[in-house]
C-alpha cells in the first residue's frame, strides 16, 4: 500500500473563473513508478471521517521532478474545493499518497487514440500527451476533444494549440456549450462523432469527466457507433 507523504504548495495560479492550478512540491520524484494518467489522494483537514477528508486529483504533468501539478475547480458548497481555494496558500502543507490509479496509456499504442473530456478532466490527458510527445517517434494519431462552457474557461488551450501546430500527430477539438468555437457550439459528443467516421480498427477511446458525460459517451459509442467496450476506458470526476 502507498504510504502517506507530505508535500508543500509551491505555486497557485488562478487560470480561469472557478479554476486554478496548484503546484505541489513533493519529497521526491516518482519518475520510475508514476504512469501518466494517475492521481494522488489528499487527506485534507475538512472533516472527521476518512470519506469526508480524502479527495483524489489527477496529476496534470509528468512526475519527473519533485513537483506535480493539480488542476482544481471550485465546486459550489464543496468542502474540498472551498478549502483549496479559500484557505491554502503558498507554503501550505498537504498530506497525500500516490501515484495511484489504472487510467493510463495502453501498453501497446493504437493507431488512433481519442481522448474525450470536460473541465478539469483534461488533467490526466495533459500528462499522457506530454508523455507521448516526449517519447520516441510517434505513430499514434491523437485527438483531444475538450468540452467546457465558454472560451474563458478553456484549460491549457494555448499549450494544446501550439502542440497541434507543431506536431502532425496531435489534433485539438473544442466544444463550447455557451459560445461558438471555430464555428461549432455544443457538446463534445457531436465532435468525436465527426472524427470517428469509417472503420474503427484498433481505435481506443479514453473518457474523463463528470458522470453524466461519461454515461452519454458510453451509450453513444457502444449503441450508436457499435464500438466494442473493450476499447473504451474512463475515469469519473465526482
């Protein structure tokens, strides 16, 4: 079992209304054990019982040094997000364990990998994409389909745009539910439907976000698009 460790908040950046990134300086690098897509579990001083205190957040970068990045959203009346927005500051200590989780890249990369997420669900995909970019010759076509409400709440947008412009294997798609983005307004489901035309082959779908989005995506992929569920992987947020 992973042991509990203590990290120190090194940097806090408010990246959009209701969103912030927290850099946590840990006691050591987990380069050897960390797999992109994994998370840490934090024990926060927000309750008496374990289920009240423990919260898990995906790691949004490569854990190759002592510092990891977490992407946090403010949840109305959420005790954990209220603590992480209103009480912590640079230098605050955080008790955590990890890395944990099996939502990681496949051992054998497929010809096409489609990542579908909403909000802070982009965090594990950012780590995975960094790992792919840092690897040897990339033979996988990667599509990141990201959904949020407005352009102001897009997370890591400029970074992904730059990567798309510099790498022929990476494709970035944005769905805004309340505004238009490059002529499209709506939810993520119609976007990946456009990508996934023709024979699926060994295409794998990775989903990360709220329960409702995951349920709708699985229903669409399995029932409408007739995809084998062995090629669908998901991580729930909330």
